[in-house]
């Protein structure tokens, strides 16, 4: 929960106060209203048997082994089904052709990654072909052995070229990115600040950090990462036997790239952090975009073509569409299997390259699916 004393902190001049709704915006036709069908695109299980697909990212440009319009999917569990031990990223074409893009060897990393490799929902692909994925590793699949991890930087051929590790990167759980010429901003949630020590109790220490990458002008040089800047803090987080950890998860940038939306999973809300690409200090838990209603433990986020925020629920199989003014205007059932229906199956999502549908992972049956 957000501390009451923080609700009076002004985030932007003449704009919003923490804990208040965002200003109204012009109404748009809900994106989800035109989408009625869920279809399976492909299995996400590679040859080594990794399961529990988490991250989803659509490839914008063909380069190296990356194919324009294809979807990258990261796996969190090894074949043993131990969480935080998955090492693979799959590439799946819109027609369902699946291939292994990368298999990360924890024993042969080019830099520090405390604890090893367990690939999370934090997955982004840049137009230049660099792929960045988060690692929150465990040794036995339990939160008790979870370590800080890192961000892994892979080239367009699926090779890990460098790691980004820092004391402010502690359990990278989700990510979004924006590009600006020869730089890119990575926005990353962290869920291990005091979580393991709390032994299942809530701690309000989850963070969002911004890392600026200076991108090389040719393929032989590596991106250079700045020190992480904490732009959000105080998010509720706790360990969980079924989900390993529950904390701030999904991230997506608004239409103009300034407002960062954060799925505050444990508090059942979506937060908004203004001036995300330029701010130099924390916005704490941000302004309240929406809470309650059809939200039920929001996880992955994506920006719809009309500027609305799409989210998927952890506790049921529902996708929810929320306007920038905070109105929940549409929802769709993505998964109705299990008891309760859809619980624990949805994580990452991304709008298709042609902007006519939504890709999402279903870790109940280890598939990539599309709502269209």
C-alpha cells in the first residue's frame, strides 16, 4: 500500500497528485471490442523442455536471426518445472513456425549475473537487433534461493554479449523499452528488495528503474549502460509458492512516451509515473490510473493502438482495457480453463505487428496465443 504521507507529493507541475485519478482524455473506441477469437499460434516448449512462458516481445525489423513480425518468448522454468531455472528464448512466426532463438548457458556468461539464469517476463527487442532479457534465478525453484540476477544483452544471433548488473537491479521482473536514435531507455521492475527475508509477508520495497543504453553505430561494439535511476519505489511485494514472487510487474509507455504505466500486482492497481524518460528521482508508487473493478492481480501490460492500456490478470483469465483517463472500458476472457478459470496462466502480452490483435502467453499449456 502507498504511504499516506506520499499522497501529497506533486509529481508534475499543475498535473497530478499521488493517489489521484489522471485527467480525462478524449474517448476512443475500445480496442478489445473488435477482438473476439482466441487462437493458438504455437507451443513455446523448446527441445530442452523449458516451460512456463513469461516474456513476450514482437520483432520490428529483420536482422541476424530475428525475423520481422515474429514473437520472442522467454521461459522461466526448466523442464524440471523449477521456477527461476529457465534458460531459453523461442522465436515464433505469425504462422506458428517455432525455433530456438537463444539458450543461455549460466556457466559461460560474459559478466556478472548474481545467482545464475532464470529468464523472466522482462524481455525487449530493439530495432537494431539487440535483445535484453531479465534473469531472476533460483537453485531449487523456491523464493528462499532467489538471487538478484541481472539483465542479459543478446545480439541478433541469440548470443549473450554482456550483462548489466547493479545493486539497483534486484530481481528484474518485467521491462519495456523506448528508442531515441543512438540511445534506448530500459524501464525495469525489481521485486527482490527485502522480499526473501520477509518470508511471505508484504514489504513495500519494489522499484522501477530506468537504464539508458548508448547503442553502437556498428555491430562489433556493445551497448553501454548508464547507472540505473530509480523512478518508482515503495511497491508492495511478497514471495509466493505458486508464483515465486508477487510484486510490480507489467510496464508499458503511454502514447507520447512520457507516462510509464506499472502493474502494481500486489495492490491490484495500475499506476502511472509521469515524465518517466527524464525524471531524476522517484515518483514513489505513482498516480492511480485504475484499481479494483475487473482487475484481479494485473500482470503484463501493453499499449493498445488507440492509446489505452491493456492488462491481463493473474487470478483469472481476463484481459482488461483501461483508458488514459482511468476508465475500464472493455474486457475479454483469454483463458477459461482450470479452477478458478484462468488463474495463474497469463503473463506477458504484446500487440501484433499489424496492430490488429494481441499476442499473449498461456503457461497453463505452454503456448503462444493470439486474441484477434
